[in-house]
C-alpha cells in the first residue's frame, strides 16, 4: 500500500510543498504558472531529496487517495511550520526566468535514477561504521525508554547482530521485553540532511547452534572485539518488523519488512565516499560543470558530492536565484550514463561526464563571446 501525505515546509520565509509516498522518496513539487493564480515568491527552495522516477506511480481514485491520506495523517503531524515574526513581508515575486529554471530542475530530477528506498536502507545498514543507538523499554524505570550505544553487524537479511554482556541494562531490558528499535545513521552523517533509519522489532538471544555463524559476521565488522571471548557475553539478534527511513529534508517513508529483507546493498556505495572525497577536494569545478550541463542555467556556486552509488551521485549544491539575493542550499541527483558494476566503472563514468561537461562549458563560453563581439564592433 502506498500512503500519500502532504508536508509543508517554510524556509527563508517561503512555503514549499512536498508529497510523501511510502516506499518512494519524497518528490518536491514546485508550482508552475498553470497551477498558481499568482507567481510564487523568489528564492523558492529546490528539492533536498534524490527522487525516483515517479512515472510508474499507481493511479488512485479520489476515495483511495482520501483513505490513504487519512492513514498517513496517523503517521505525520501534518508538516513543519517554521514561520515566525522575522519572515520578511513584501517579498519580491519570482521571475519568469527563475520559474523556467525551477521547472527544468524538477523535470530533470524526476527522471534521475535512484536506488529506491529498500536498497538505500539496506546499503546504509550494511556499510555503516557498525555503531548505533539501541532503544529498549527500561526494566528498572518502568514506562521509560532506554537508549544505549551498541556495536552491531547486519546478517544476510539485514538483521542486526549484537554481543551483549548479561550485566548491561539493555540486556536486562530485552530479556523482560523483546520489543526494541535500532537507530542507525549513515556513515557520513553530519546533520539532518543526511540519511538515518530506525529498525523496529524484537531482540532475542541467538540459538547456540548459530553462535559461530553470527560471530564470524560480527568479527568481520568489529575485528577488535576482544570481549567476544568473555564468558558473560551472549549473541543477540533483532528480527526486523518495521522500518522508518529518513534520507534527508523532505525525504522520508516507511518500508515493509519483506521489501527490506529482499533488497541487496549497493556494492558501489561501499567505496562511494572515497570517490566523493577525491572529487570534492580536487575537482569541484568539474562537478559544478556537470550540474550546469544537465540543468542549464541553475548556476550553482558550490557542488559537493555527498554519496556515490551504482546509478549516480547525490550532490549538495549552493546557488542564489535569478534576480534574488537569498542563497539556497539543497541536494540534487546526477545520474550516470549507465550503471557502474565495479570501482573502475565509477572512475570511467565520472571522467566521461567531466569531459562532456567541460566541452559544454567551453561551447557556452564561446557562444557568449560571439554575442559580445558584434556589440563591441
């Protein structure tokens, strides 16, 4: 079942609407002149998500949409309202040129290739640094939640494996009440625009005949875990029943447990940040050129790659709108011309994209010079 809700986010004094589908990244919708009686204010915020192609969304009737919206309301408070007294009045209206750029941006992002929520989450869990916050129901303070930073390693089905001491509070808690959740942030997590996931389920002791298998998985993730040989430590595993994913601002949704289990981690993502770091440190101008080639006129002044996977890159950009003075910062998606299967493919694809972008920028500059030349004469 796909649940649709509406989230309204006001940033720098400008309202922006998002549609939030379950199993789908949130698609940030920008109103066009045909949908508005008057143009929106300048500095309209672009999508902070990396949207999937939504052309294959299921058609729904009005009754179905109403039912789904009603269910979504149980999951949402109705959106964020961050308006305050400091919101400037008399904000200048957006220009036709800026409106055209925003429309072009949305068309580009709608067709950008992404992994999809289930694979995104499995990838985040698989290539995490191996530490997260385990939330349990407190045994000593009944009715209160208890949080503990714990080490974990996922198995082939994405189930977290733990090694708990019998004297730890969280061990005592799960013995009394198996219900628990594990909050995992992406390896590169730096703030609310980065991914995190909450896995909910039941945590129980691993049967003795499976101990050696789970130990091998855990030690591969945590080779320095000398405590694995201590007599008072036992193996535990969470059976995942519910998954809530937040990929950044306005990109969130629930994932069915079976979809999570079926998904496989994206292998390119494991080395993605190494590629991203190199590009950000030495070739940011090439990334800016790639953005300009794929979305002409966007005019970004900064472009930092935040993740790389087999289908493309997520890029955090900064720009100032046409005829505006309010800076914007948001994420966008750049697709690879074809999927990357191994590490050398990523290098080849980025080199190809960089060369094509450089040629585009050179042609653009040459065209500008030709326009200026007659005027000078």
